C-alpha cells in the first residue's frame, strides 16, 4: 500500500524467458554459441541489460531458447573470457564489463559534436533560448556571492526555487507549498530517485507502451518489473489501464499523460479521473511525468494531473517536471512535487548519491522560471512551424508513411507500414541523420519496429533536410537489421 517507503538494495536477476526474448535475432545463426554470446554482449553494451545482473542458469536459458545446454555453456565461457561476465564455481554468473570498455548509451553523448552536417533526430529537446539564458546567467552570477560564504549544500533545493516551482503549480490550478517540492538534477534523476525509493525488487510498475526509454531503463535498473499498457494513435484504452492496475497490483504506475513521449497523445479529463479512481482502489502510486506539459501547440496547456485528484488520492500522485523541454536540457534542473513527507524521504535518499543540485544552476533556473511565459510565447510558434514543415516534407518525400499530427509535444510518431525501422536507422547514418527505431521506445522486446520517432525541435529547413535524407536512405534499399534495443542514448 502507498505510504511505506523503504530503500532496498537490488538483486538484479534476468530470467531465461526475458533474455530469450531479447536475443531472438540469433535464431538459426551458426555457430550458435558465438551468436548468443555476441547478442548478450551487445545488450550489455547497449544498456538493455544492466551491469551486475545475474544471468539465467544455463539449463533455464537453454530451455527458453530451445538449444542445448552445451550451447549456453560455451556462450557463457566466451562472455567470461572476454570480460563481459564473471562467476564463481558452483555459483551464478553476473554481467560485467572489461577494462576500458564503455556502454554505447554513454559513448553516444556528444557523438556528433563538431559535425554541423549531421542532423541529430535522437534527441527530442530544443536548443537553449539564448537571450533568456544569457540574462539568467548574468543575474545568477551577480547573486552567487551571497551564497558563497555558505556550504552550498541544499538537499531539498534552494528555498526560493522551491517556492517559485510551488507558486507555478498553484497558478496552474494545483495549490502547492514549497515543502512539497524537491529540486533534482533533471527529470530523469527525479524519476530514478522516486522509483528506487518506492519500489522493491520484483515489484510491478505499470508503464505505457511505447514510453520514454530512459524511464524504462530506470525501472529495469531498480529491479522492478514492467507491466505495459498500450498507447496507440488514438491514446489510452482506459478500461485496459484499469484492469492492469487491478490484476497486476503494481507498486507504481509511470504515466506521461501530456503530449506523451513518443506518441504525442493527450489524456482526456475523464480518462484521468478513471485512472485516479483505479489507483485509489489498488493503492498504486502514480508517478506522473509532466516534462512536456508546457509544449502545447494547438490546445491550451493542460492543468496538472494531480489537480484532479480527490483528497483521499492526492497523496498517491507524484509529479515530475523540469526545464529541459521548455528551456534547455543542458541545464540539469528538475523537480518532484509530492506530499511533504515523501519529499523528506526523497531528500534523505538522494544524499547517498548526489548530495544536492548545483547552486549556480538553481539560480539560473530561478530567473528562467520567472520568465517562462515569455520564453514559451516565443518558442511554441517556432516549434509549431517546425512540426508543420516536417509533416509537409514527409508527405512529399515518403507519402506512404502515416502519423497523427500531435496537438503538442516535440515529435511525430511515424508508422512506416512495415517493420524496417532499425534497418532505416542504420542506413540513415550514412546519409547524415542520427535517429532511433521505434523498438527503443518499446516496453516489450521487439515491439514498434514499424515506427520512427522524428522530433521537430530543429528549424524548419533542417526538418525538411532530415525528411529528404531519410527518403534517400530508404531509396537505397535496406538490409535487415535486428531491433536496436537501446543502442543509443535518446531523450
């Protein structure tokens, strides 16, 4: 039930059925043990399988894959020889990384820095508003000397910034006190911190399918089990969400109801009320990600999800937000809005990992938050123009593709009509475009291979160029490529 918060160490274990589902592209490969070892190694480097995860017993994995135990034994031997696994005699086998090796999810940061001809469509986040950022930096620099004589550690966040975030929630229709706000190092930090605090290893977490990949990864790393509910072009099947909450008895439900990433869907008011009632009945925590709520292009910005919660349910709703989408991802400022008791527990838990958020960044955020309406008034028309330019260019270049034009958010969720997204993503690199296939956003292995998430955060002419390059990559013919399963970092 909601209300108990205990931090647990995580014993990560990967079941045979789950691992078999991740390495299905090895079927028929020869020799089988080398293909299996290579597939596990790739999943480990991709970040799809976390470090220090206990691999399935040899007999269990052999049964799940339908191969001999000798094949699995030989594959594990190869992984150990290469430094990708370790084990003790008579004990389990765990994933490891050899000295000097880097997961591609980390190596992808800054992958195209310095190459202006590469169009990066893997990141759905706009560049910084230069004028507003410069003004905020100047104001922060002037104020920083007042804080320099102090220790500079604020696990809850600077009081003035907590008050500013709380005031904005209040003005949006959700009365909030500063003690209900925790400032974090971005929304991803807020999500991971909350999941780790509330979840016990093995607990179920309801997630949307597709969903934000880094949140899905955080669920895996916390030792939690995803219980997916589909989000289609028409949005959520509320009856299915309700039945999943009843049957799975999840500890947490992670939802993105505002211009959902990647589909762009906007949850209707009646659906929100039904989800709240279902969560009340099951005692499920609702972790609501509102990082994209401000990017309302054709409709008014939605009120906070928690503003609809009846008194008895309000304490079960945890809201996450940040400045990454409204302003800039390079400014790592996010927050949690929750009950004051939970905020205290989150602040206590964070001290063991990061102590506090940078004072300088918080001072910059304080100035930016004060002028957020002016930034959005300039930013939203530009994003709308880029969205429309991308849609028109795709219609012209690849008329067989289909999508629903979102009323907000930062990307199109494109239906290719056939499962070749990973192959297209691989081919697009040769044409100067970095993009991820839809499988990266799937809560289940192998899903959404017929989809691409195409952000429209770049200027219209770059969006048009991206569409032309994708069409050129498609025209060259595609060689079958297994789904990426987290091959690159995305946002």
